C-alpha cells in the first residue's frame, strides 16, 4: 500500500475530526431496554426460548427484566453480564433469596 505525500497533509484534519467524536455518545445511544423480540434477536434465541427462560427463572425479575406493565423489558447490561457469566451483586442477592425460599418451603413440607 502506498500513501501519497499529499494525503499525509490530511492527517491533522482527520485526527482533529476523530478527537471531536465522543465515543461515549455513540455507545450510550444504543438501546438499553429491550422487549422480548428485540432480546431474542440480540442473543440469537427464539422468543419461545426467552419466555421459557423467564418462566424457569433463568432470567430473574428485577435483575434481568422488569415488568412495569404487561410487557417485559430486559436490561441489556444485565443480559450482557449473564451471557459473559458475570454475576452482579443484584443478581447474587436475588438468587440467594430464591434459594432461601426454596429451602424454607422444603422445611415446611
């Protein structure tokens, strides 16, 4: 690859334009809250699989998703953590609460 000397004069202009771009603005403009269809597209699962994971508590309410009305809204940040196997403090607390409830119900039986 050869670069013409005349093109090198453009480097300061290119660098200035790159500096003016704020990468954080680009990242933050992406959608954080996803509906079930958007989540299915995002992670590559079917909508039925997503609904099954909600029912089986693979995705935890108030951690991975919220239900402000009849529609589920999934938190993309928590879903990314789930995909990467990262357990957030909120996720750990919710899982501990579920485990405690299961153990308590077994003691009562």
